[in-house]
C-alpha cells in the first residue's frame, strides 16, 4: 500500500491542487447519487410516468456503477490509472449532458446507465491516485479530505436537487456536472500526467463479465418491473427470476474456476470479510431504501416542495460530518463489532420512529430521526469497512475493496427497488381497505352541508384516503427496514474479534 515514490513536478501548491481535483471529482460522483432522489417527483411528473417507475432513474445508475466497479483494477492496469480517470470524467460529463436533454424515461434511464458505467471507476481511482501522490506520512490527511467530500455530498445533494428542481427544472441537476467534470478532467490531465501508472497487457475474464451483466441486469429488471406485472403471476417476471438465479450460480462456478476472475469470489473464505460485507449490504440496502422513499413521501403526501424535502433530508448530513472523525478514532481503541452493532441498532430505532409518522407530523418530528440517523451512519459504515479489509491479506485488499463496494452498491439498488415496490403495493391494499370501511354517503352528506359540491366532496375524500393509505404503507415499510437493521446488528457478532487499530493486513477465518 505504501510503495511510495516521489512524483516529479508534483510538490507544494501543485500537489494540493491535484488533491483538491481528485477530492472534487469524487464529490461530483457522490453528489450525483443523492441529487436525483428529491427530484424524482418532478421527473416523473414531467415525463408522465409513475413514482415507482421514477426510481429507475436512481437504481439504473447504481446497478451500472456496481457492474463497472469490479473492472476498475483491470482497466487501470491495462490502460493506466490517470488515463482511465480522465476518460471516466469526460464520459460521466457527456452522459450528464444527455441525461439533461432526455425527453422520455427510457432515454433518461439509458443515459443514467452510461453515467454509472463511467462514474463507477472515479471513486476508487481518486482514492488510489491520492495514495500514490502523497508520501506515507501525509496519506491519512489526504484521505481525510477525500472522506469529507464523501460525507458532504449527501448533505448538499438533496438541497441542490430540491432547489434546482423547484426554481429551474430537473434537467439542471445534470447540467451542473458539466463545468465540474470538464474542469477536473483538464486539471487531472495537466497535473497528474507524471503520476501515470505502468500498463500491462492483462487478460480480461470476458465470460465472467458477460455473466455478471446478465444476472445483475435480469435481477434489476425483475425488481423494477415486478409490481407492474403482478410479480410471479406473470411469465416475464418468472423468466427474469430464473435468468438471475441460474446466471448467479453459473457466474459463481465460473469465477471460482477462472485464473483471472473479474470478481475474486475466493475472498469470501474469510469469515470476518463475509460477515462484515453481509452486514454492510443489509444495512446499506435498508438505509438507501429509506432515503429514496422519504423525499417522495414528503412531496406526494405532505405537500413539501422539492427544496424543503431536500432541507429535511439533508439534516442527516450534519451528524455524519461531525461523527466521522470521532468514530475513526474510536475504531482504533474499541471493539469494532460493538461500534457497528450500536450504529445499526440506532438506525433501527430511528427507522422505528418513522413507522409512527402521520400526515399531521410537523417539520421537527420529521427532522429528528434524520438528525439521529446522521450520527448513526459513521458508526456502522466505518467499522464494517475496516473489519472487512482487515480480514484479508494485503495483496487481496484491492479485490476485497472492489467486491465490498460492488455488493454495497448492489444492495442499495435492490433496497430502493424493494422499498418502493412494497410502499406502492401496500398502499393499494390499504386504500381499498379504507375505502371499503368508509361510510361514503354519510361523509359526503356532511361535506355537502358545509358548502362543498358533490364532485368536490368526492375528490376531497379520495385525496384524503390516498394520503392516509400512502402514509400507512410508508409506516409498514419503515417497520420492515427497522427489522433489517436489527438483523444486521446481530449478525456482526458472528465475526471473529478484530484486532484494535487494524485497517488491513491481518486475516481471520
């Protein structure tokens, strides 16, 4: 990890500027993951599609990114780290422009896939290049700056997304990437030229890559289209499920027998790594499911503008920003399993608070769980990442980091799809039950006596039932997500006890 050799012409101010460019590029990608969340109602309204279809805008990006992340190491080794970093920035910017110019959901989803494919390598490559250009004694400060952009992104994402969507149009949430992407790419070309890595003719596991794309694509299509096609009552969904399952089995066997696998599955032989990543996947899936759903619920049912939904969602970020350096320090002194378990239990408790939300809830009642969630996120994220990487051998760390990032991203996409699907489906059930138990004629008579026309009273009743049904359904989803967090908190204790302060290099079976 610390095979440091001074980079020619990269000292002093130029070195700091290079670090800023790398951190800012990472910030742009992290921002893009969250900026679209609060804008989904605007996008769905503009393109005339349902709210559940609108989540494709988020999940398509996440899945494309997940597919591309395992390839980062191979691409960097084959074409050079700096070259791939610059190409990724230009590609990400180009697809950002195309996203903003999209006139249909299909076009937008296609362009978001392009964004994800080029955005995937930016985060790990910016990390790798920072470690390469800084001497060992300054690497921790450089990574601290990098990590700060990762934390600030989710704070500013919802605020920017909401403000832009309300005051201009949702297209501009993608256009704002243009100056950042081009600026970072040109600066990286100039500053990091001397930091380019050696290239080799490396073999690519084409069979493994095609199988990876096949089963992940089938799984995501199944999750996104399931509720529209009545799940397994439709043959198309059954076929997709079979493709995903068989694809996963064949992919696993292929990767275990391949000399140069695209995903090194053998890393799962370490119990510490497997359990940590499993807990991280469950925790992040539940976390991402809630942060996708909350802005939509606020806007659709409580009448929040995208801006105010952004402000409310962003309150989470302040706790994360404050606690990240503290948790990093605590992780060197205390049992990381306890820290991660505490973080996940806190997230479970916070999500349980949301299960009692009503349509009458004020801003503070809605914001309090968000603030507490911000404090909880570093407690589960930092220790689990450390434990996972500390469980593998030093030469396996790059593969382990790629696999961990891949599974985390996939879990987020799956969590968002499942949460929105359950919300939508349970909302329909709750609506029909409420409508069936409502004494419609009596309620309509009361409203007409108060001056409403029969048509207006019917519309008012229908709107009220819709809001209450949607809220009941959201409460149901939050209850399920709370149980997922608690489950993740419990399975952590199956990990072997990690050594205090270890962030890599040991291994535990």
